[in-house]
C-alpha cells in the first residue's frame, strides 16, 4: 500500500469502519441470541417486529444446519 492508502486505511478504522460487515452482523446476532437465552431460558423467539431480525437470523442458522451447510 502507498503511504496515502495507509493514512486512508487508518482514518477509516478510527472512524469506526467495519471491514468484515457480515462477520460483525453475525456476532451481533449471536450476542443478542445469548442475551435472549439468559433472559428467557429458551431459544423460541416470538415473531413480531421487535425481534424480527433475530428471528430471521436464527431461522437461517437452523435451516443451514438441517441442510448440512452450517460450518
């Protein structure tokens, strides 16, 4: 990388730029699921606007697991 690119790279990092967006989304969903489990003692997320993204994420994980596609 050129010196200018290195400066731009560091500027983006200091500004909070997320290089691995999908990994960050996955970790946030995983952490939200862990909090839900600790609070409610189960993984049966109710449907509705409030937990829609978590519910969709969990459904997708379960589906991939059943299909043998979960790493």
